[in-house]
């Protein structure tokens, strides 16, 4: 029986723009086999992401986002669970 799909929306605050954080998020998401997107927010100090996969995959994704990739400093993160949507074809960087 396949696991139920879930959707997780997170905003990560700190030094996360201009340091490769989005590329890191894409790499982690693809490694975990989840779909969705990541983008810089207009405030210049946060990155937003929405991902779909199993709850276990998304918990692992959330944990990985808390780990500062080289050059990044995660000060805080706000996440919320959403109802799964129609799905995404892959995991991409949105502009």
C-alpha cells in the first residue's frame, strides 16, 4: 500500500540568499525523491519552499533545511503542513 502524500510549506530566515541555499534545497529534495519548488523572497533575508512527498520524506527535508549549508546561516524556520495538491513534475527553483 503506497504511503499517503503530504505537502509542506516552509519559510527559512537568516543568511540564506546569495549563498547557494536554493541549490542545496533542490539537491536535497531530488535526493529524497520529493517534488516542489524553492525561491528567494522579496525581503532579501528569507527563502520559501513548498514540497510534496510522504510525511517521512518531508520530515527529512525539513531537518536538512535546518542544517546550514556552507555559507548559509539559518536563524529560524516556519513550516506548516498543507493538504496535498495536484503535484509538481519535479523540484525546481522559482524566480
